[in-house]
C-alpha cells in the first residue's frame, strides 16, 4: 500500500537532484497516513452517529427500523476491524503501553465520568452514578479496545486465532453471568472482528477494493436492505448490540452460538462491501479521519442532550422529512466534531502527552539498531479511531 521512495544520484560525485530534493524521504513517506483508512474511519463514524440519532426516531417506522438494522450490522464491525488492523504492532513494550494509557484509558476515565454528570445536570437525574466498572453509552468501546489490545500478543502467538476468538464469542452468547462489569459481553462477542483485523495485511484491503467486488457489493447491499425490512418484526435488534446472552433475549441457549456465526458472516460480508466503496484517494473529508476519536466521544452529548430535553418528540420529526433532516444534521455535526479546531480544544483529554506521569526510558549505551517497520504499523494511538 505504501512504497519506499528511492533516492537515485545523478552521478557518483554529485549531490541529489533538485527533483529528488523535494521528494519525501523513505522515513517521512512511511509515516504518511493512508487515505483509504482515514476515509473508512470517517464514513464509519458518521454511520455510528446517524445510527444513534435514529434510535429515538425509529418507533413504528418499519423503513427506518430496517435502515437502522442494516447500518448496525456492519458499522461497528468495520470500526473494530480497522482498530485490530492498526493494533498489529502492539507488543506490550513501555512505549506501546504509554500510548494505550494516554490514548484509551485517560479518555475512558474522563468520559465515563462526564456522561453520568451530564445526565445529572441536563436530565435532572441524581441517580446517574459515576462508575468506572459499568461503561456508559459510548465508552464501552474504549473499555473493549483496552482489553483487546492488551491481549494482542496472545493472539499473535496462537496458531489459529480467529477460530479461537469465534469460540469465545459463541460461549459468551450462552453465558448470562458475563453481563455486568466492564460490559464484558460486548468485549467477548465483538472480539472476532478485532482478531480478524490483527490477521489482515495490506493486500487483503487491496483485494476488496477491486472493481468486481465493488459491482458485486451493490446487489448485496440491496438484498441486505430488503432482508432487514423483512426481519424487522421477526428478529430482536438486541442481537446486533452483542451485549446480551441468548437466555437474556428469551431464546434457547443453542440459538446464541448459531446467531454469533450467522451475524459474523453477514457483518463481514457487509463490511467487505462497505470497504469496497470507500475511496482510496484523498477526498475533502480524508483529513477528518484523524479526528474520529473526537467525533465518536463528543457526538453522544448532542444525541443524549437532545433526547433528555425532548427534542426528538415533535411529531414532524417522526415522518420522512423529519428523519431526513435529523440524519443530515447529525452527519454535519459529527463532521464538525472531527475538525482540527475541535481536536485542538479537546486534545488535552483525548490525546494527552502526560510525560510527567511516566518514567523516562533508559538510553542504551552504544549504537542502536533501527528496525525496519511495516508502513502504518506504529500509528495505533490515533488509528484505533
């Protein structure tokens, strides 16, 4: 996906040509962001926010419920798969652990505290408790990412990690006691998507972006939408949240493992179709892919605030025009939340440096051997989002 830049010399004794002086060096080029992944992350976070805005509106609208189920079938799997892909270089070293703390743990603590306080003030609910063991609303993903990434070295050692992860997810779906602290049901049921991301390579993403796959994605999407419309009165949406066991959803225990495998296959197919249509070139929204962490964590205040204050209650919002208006408004809002000014304001709590909190690494004596890194593998701090 990235290619190292060469530095040919005009002659053995000459300096680098003027053209080559303006060409990015290999080190600099390897650190450039990949437009495809930034585009994918931005589009996925927009779908996440839109899906959250549809939740208080869908009501009895079968069309909106079908669209809701369709989007929920792949937007988080796509997001998690990308997070796993950019976690491949995690090895438990001090530098990686520091990034994990500053980029995941600190935002989790801040927003796990902020959301209940926000509910207490805006919704006048004094019962909204602040707790770090029960992820609130959006923060479950940060908790899950922390656990998944800590276990990355284990998955890299296992000979067949994906079947093992699927087995764990299937067992979790028949274990009601898992629900509770740290939202472990979601952590375990979404685990296969993260592990699959760890197993992928750049060539896999190039394969799904071929024109044949892109053409085939159109009828797949159309069939998925039609199936979602058919499934609205027949399937519990709770299966798509991956936060409940089969027993808690009121079905026999054996349905849990079957649904896990079925949903994994369907979600993976739709994720491939989604990736096939993600632009690989730089677009007007490509730069926003670096700020999806901000869009993800901040848009919840807009959705919850509107819900607490009854802004979703007017009858006209529950019609087609109102639903379209809300969709467009939320899409624009989350786009603004990914921009540089917002990132500058909230960087202190989203991506703090916190050098004061960590010991300085020991400087080894003698020459240091520089290891060649695969492009894009040392950017996990921001590319988890």
